[in-house]
């Protein structure tokens, strides 16, 4: 092996780490959107996606931590029998053990699963922050930023929800 090949190999290692980090962050974002779609709220699932102090900011409120995320999912389930999220266009800025991310989503929600003609659909930007933990990259914050909607807005639950803990 000559010196040029060794130098190229050393330069490759940081690029491989960057690629692995980005892939792991994207996986956490994809899993975040599977939470409402698949009604996932178990501890093992949350541990694979979120930090303990995760904050979610959506139109129904601000939700903090594991119990806050469970409340957000319960609130969504009261309004929608089914949800389907498509997420893409991740722009990921990694700075050491933290990352800022912007993603695009299209979400379709059905108040009744058997009435697909009454779908409420929207496009949004999501901003995320993520942290590298001892168990890999985890989301620490997510904020929904509406861009457009189509269809009849959902009937909200009788009492607004939101949790600070």
C-alpha cells in the first residue's frame, strides 16, 4: 500500500461516520412518524426514538417526556382512527453530538377508518433536534410547522390537551 492510499483511507473514516450518523437520525425520524401511524407507545419503542426529556410541539399542545408523548398519541387517537405520514427531504446539520434537522411531511388523517372520503390532509415542515446518546442518536425535540391543509378540519376533543411533564 502506498502513502496516497493510506491518506485516502483515513479521509474515508470521518465520511463513513457522517453517513452512519445521518442514517441513524433519519431512522429515528421515520420511527417518530410510525408512533401515531402504528399506535406505538411502549417504553422500548420510545427508548429507541426519543431522549428522556423529548419535547413535541404540535397544534394540540406542547408535550414533554415519555408521558407527554403518550398523551399526544392519546389525543391524536381520540380525533383520528387512522393516520398515515410520509416524510422526506431531511436536511441534517450535525455539530459534534447534536443535530438540527428539517423534514417535510404529508399526513393524511381519517376520523373514521371506514370513511376515507372525509380525509384531512396536510403538508408541513418539521424541525427536529437530536442528540447522540450512549444508545445512539435520539430525538430531543420536534416542532410541527403547518404549510397547507385540505379537507374538513377534525373535530377536537372535548377538552384541549397538552402536558408539561
